[in-house]
C-alpha cells in the first residue's frame, strides 16, 4: 500500500495525481500537499484519484477540509478519476456531488 | 504427530527469547489456520516465557500441540526445584498465573526430575483450511551465551543486563506485573531479597511485591516488613533504616521510584549481614529503579486510560433495547482489536415521543464518527444525546439530521465528519411495520427478502459535519413485510480487510446476507460478526456496529 503523490501544472490548473491507498497512515501526506497548494495561492486544484484503490474516512476528511478551505477563498478543489471502491465511498457519503466538479471531470487526462 | 500436529522450538535464557517465543507461537497457529486463538495464545505464551527467563533463568522449550478442537501450549524450563514460577504467587494480592489463567480454558504445571512445564489449553473452532502438510516444523533460534547468575563482572554484561531488564519492563502494561518483574530482576542477581513499594491514596508507601531468593525466608521477611511503620517513600537512594530496630541485621538499601515528577513508590533491596553491596551493584540497582519507575507509571496510565475508555464507550451505547411488537431486533458492537481508545461507532434504538397514545413509534440510529479517541468520542456523545432529545420530541427524521448537522458544525475546529443512518419505526392499525429512513453518508442498509434477494432501499445523501448550507434530506419510506430483514452496518464491516481484499468488494456483504436467508435477527447479527472476524488473519483495526431488524 502506501501513497505516492505527484503534482503537475497545466495552464491555471494544478493536478495532484495520487497512487496507492489514502488511509489513516497516508492521509497526512495528502493534507500537507493540498495545504501547501492552497497556501501558495493556487486557484484550481484537482486531485486525480484514478490510481487510488482505497480511501477511508480520514482521506475523505482531508478532501472535505481542503474543499471547505478552498471554497472560503473562492478556490476550487475537485476530485477526478475516482473508480471502484473510491467512487463508491464518494457516492455513499454524498460527497460526489460536491467534490466531483463537472469541468474538472472533463479536464482530467486519461478519463 | 499421528493424531495431530506438534511443533517445538528451543529458546535461550535471554530477554529477546520472549519476543522470539511470541513470534514462534503466532507463526505456528497462523500456519494451522487458527488465527482466532493466536492472540490469546501469544499473550499467554509471553507470560510463561517471561517467567522462564526472569525467574527460572534457564533456557526453555515451547511446544504447540493441536488435537481436534484444542490447542495445547507448553513452556518447559530447566529449573524443576522451584515452585510454580509465576509472578503474583506470594505477593500480597495472592494472585497466581494471572493472565494465563484468565486467557486459557485450563492450565497446569507438570514437574519432572530435570524440568518443569507449565501448559495451557485453548479451545479452537474447527478449521477453515487444513495446513498444507503435517511435517514437523522446527525452529532453531540462535543461541547466544547463557546469562550468568550473580553480578556480571564486566561493563558489557552490565549494560546487557540493563538492556534486557528494560526490554522486559517495557513489555508489560500491567502495573502489578511490572513491579513483580522488577523484584525478580533484582533477585538473586543484585540482592537476596527485594520489596517493591507503591504509594497509596494518602501518600504512604505500602509493600506491593516482596521477593526472596530463599523461599523459606520469604514469610519472615514479609512479617518483618509488615511491622515497619508506614510512611512516605524515601526521596533519595541510600541505606534504609526501616528494618534496623529488632530486625535481621541485613544490609538494606532503598531507592525512590519516581516518574513524571511524581513519587510513585520505592524499591528496597537487602542482603544478609556481612554480605555488603558494592558501589557497582548500588549504581546498577539505582539505574534499574529509574527505568522500572517509568515502566510502572506507563502501566498505571495505560490501565487508567483503558478503564476510562471502556466506561466512556459503555456510556455511548444504550443500556437496553425496547421491545417492539412484531419486530425481531439484534445489535452488535465490537470495538477495534488492540487499541484502548474509544471508537467512533455507535447505535441507538429507543421509543420516540412522536407516537399517539397507544400507538408508539421508535427511532433507530447507527453512526460512525470519523477518527477515534476522545475528540471523536465527544462528537459521538453529542450526536447520540442530541439525537435522543430531538427524536424524543418527535422532530421528523430529516429535520433531526439537519439540526444535528448544524450542531456538529457549531463545534468549529472540534467538528468531525459523521455518517449516520437514522430511521423511524411505526405500526399501522393492522400491525404493518413501516420504516422511514435517511442515510447521511452512511453505508447503505440492505434489505433481505424471504426469497434471498438483497437490495439497498435507501439512496445516499451527504454526510454530516461538512456543509453549512441546509442540506435537504429526503426520507425513504418502506414497509417491512413479514420475513423481510434490514441490516444496518458501519464501515468496519464493509471495509474489513484481508490484504488488498475488502469484505464489501464486489457486493460481498450482499452475498453474505443472502446466505443468511431465513435466519433470525440474532443469527444474522452473529453470522455477520463472525464473517467480519474471520475475513482476515489480522484483527480488525476498526470498530464494528450492526443493527438487524426482522419483521416477524
């Protein structure tokens, strides 16, 4: 398991590509990564979850906090590429309708 | 070997052998497919191995034997002359074989001419998978030089002794046992006897554990110490005058036990008259007392935290369930394995104030607060009590969730995500059973039909503690027909792991539920609980809660 994060920029958008599992042990890394991007004044942040096989409630917590922080600054944080268990947990928790942005889904590569 | 399986391994008389013995037993039971008894067996083995090393001071053999639905584990040391080598025996508490006796179905001691064996027996369920072959495994651990009795002569050996002692002291989280270990480490290597004192509520030091190299002298010593007037523990290391008046004339030294700025007791050590302590031994004893104090205090904190967590956890669950005519109800709550923390799962079922006279209604709820520990428990408490009050006043189900959402968000930085399934149960005049439910981000409840079909009647809606904007919760209504069963779970069930697999993968829970068609609520609850336990070899690291409702 474990989690690898890679950040890439295209035009105005920063994409964090995550690979692995987002759980109690690894969610801090994602939190720090998102926090850093929000602090440095990015306007559009996408978390690409295509290669994430599992996201538990601590992972959701990180995404939700980033989403709320971003919204307060008029920044967008969205997720893309969720499938399988990850898509399932986003749907079950009702977070899909907030976190999966229409534009972001269209922008994310490889969809 | 013909009627069962036997595996043995030898371990040297070193502190590291305790861990090696634990790993050995864990590995053997795992290979036998007996993961469910492994935890208890490993713990009990650890106790016995610790005793072999610290008390008997000899190398030892561990033998695991499987016979039908029983597992025997036997630890044999080579010190047959001593009585049962268990800490606690002879201590003022009078307890012997504390953990082993608690864990094992039965246990006993076998004396032979050159060896003594302590064995225990655990029942184990018939197995899922048989081991691949019945070959006898043998493990041959490296054998370092045996430990010497008496004071080690060079610095290396001293450091080794301190390191081993620290390892052993840190390895137990039971206060009394830690004190017993300290005494056994000191005797006979550093002193002929050792008394460990603990401070009571009023600050007086009382003997908690007394150990004498010569068991015939132990009672005399205990009596002598009992006559010493109680007082506070010593505040510095030095000769102890306690026993002098009319005493044995022993050389006696006392060392304070201090941890985290508190004086928690003292260690008193003695040697017969004329057998003086040299300064090396006193330094060593002082060093040991310092480390032991911290270990004893750690054990105290652990015990305090565990009992507090348990009390808190109990307070977050309903004391009893109401009787609902025509409805068979079962609940399960199982906190995560090893941790002593309070979990974030809860359930509730109670009569609500919404019913007309003679037509009661009930509410049920199952929820999961993100995270564990006291902060999560605070939100769990808030949610559970708010839910009881709001629902008790008859507030409709969606309104309860909206209010609860605002209450959690008002906690500000202490807010936690909460997933919650909340519903109302009502009966119509013909006895028909109606449910009204909302799932706020919670794993969807599953409906089992009498023909074995399973579906999920509730659509997911956002979890609580995230969005300030009023979320419009929509209720799902359904009639629970006789024979239909509703299973409500927390994610400790669906996300139960075994390596990369999860129980909920590929409709796993639906398939499991189908296999329980026709069973009572209690049988289904027990079946799901069992499936969760047995799904993976490692114990679950999440809480598990279930509510099962079946219309009769």
